[in-house]
C-alpha cells in the first residue's frame, strides 16, 4: 500500500517537472514574441530543457508500463512517441535563425503539451490523495485490530 503511494508521488513529481519545463518554454517564447528576450538567449534557454523533458516523459511512460497502469500508459505513449520522432529526425531543437517563423507553431505545440501534462497532473493528484487517505484509514484499522 505504501509503495503505491510512493509510486504516485514519484509520478506527480515527474509530472510537476514536466509542467515546469513546458511552462518555462512557453514563457520564453512569449517573451521572445514581445521582444523582451534576445532570440539567442531564448533558444538557448529553451533548448537546454528539451532533452530533460524528453527523458522525464520517457521515464514516466516506462514507470506506467512497468507498474501495469495500462490506461495511463496508453495516454502517455503518444507524446513519448512524438518526442522520439522529433529526436530521431533531429527536429527537437529550436533554430535561432527560424525561431520567429516557427514561433506560433512552437507555442501551439507547447500549449497542447501543457494541456496534456495538466490532465496527468490532475489524475496524479487525485491518485496521491486517494492512496494517502486509504493508507491513513487502513493504518487506523490495523492499529485497532492489534490491540
């Protein structure tokens, strides 16, 4: 029971990291759009976090697969495959010379990712609370039975 709680907390923390990365990239793109940030700085800041995002997404999908959470795994695998395709085609980094041409497309992609990660965040929060409450209630019953 406690291992399930630890698993869901780990998934929640991974998902929180993914949310932070995507939100930061969106913030950089928005700053770039309104000329608050230099294109070189913006692309360097965004590109620095792309591979960690891909790795975290792959770890999350692998955790869901190995623990038998099939429905959540099936929901997470399309984004993981999308990341793998981008990486294989070498289209995962933002190019400084084309950043303004692809700005709206990049923002839309990251908004979709943000929506997907928010859905997972909601599911993971619900599961953490559910298992924490169940663990607390079941521990109280075990203490009563032991007397």
